[in-house]
């Protein structure tokens, strides 16, 4: 199954490289068209080079091992902690004015 092969490649080849830089990756989904969607986490989620990591490491590794993959895309999501911090700041600013 394609999804299982992708998980193995992520675990064996991609995750160790990202974790060496305090980042990580999670598989979100594999579409019927062969598009793999991932979520970069940790330091990779906020890194200015995240797009380069996505193309240069993630997509390259996955497409080499699984030619049926037609592309890789990432979803970006703020952590609950970051959202809570932003809300505290916004509420504090509102009370100051």
C-alpha cells in the first residue's frame, strides 16, 4: 500500500534529517491523484527554509522511492500554545486602550 510505504520512507529517511534540526514531519493524507500532504512541525514549522526542505528533502525522497507520487504539499497550522499566546496579547492590548 502506498501510504504504508510513505510512512516507512518518512520514518527511515526524512524524519531523522528533520529531527537533527529540531523539526519533525507528520503525514496528513495521500490523495487518489498521488498528492502527499504533510505537516512540518517543531523548528521546521516556522523555519524560513521550510519550502526548500519540503522540495529538497521531503518531495525528493518520496518521489524517488514512489514514482506514483505526483507532488508533495504541506499544511501549516499554528499550535494551540501559539494561538493562546496571541489571544493573551490581543486581550492585553484591548484593555490598555
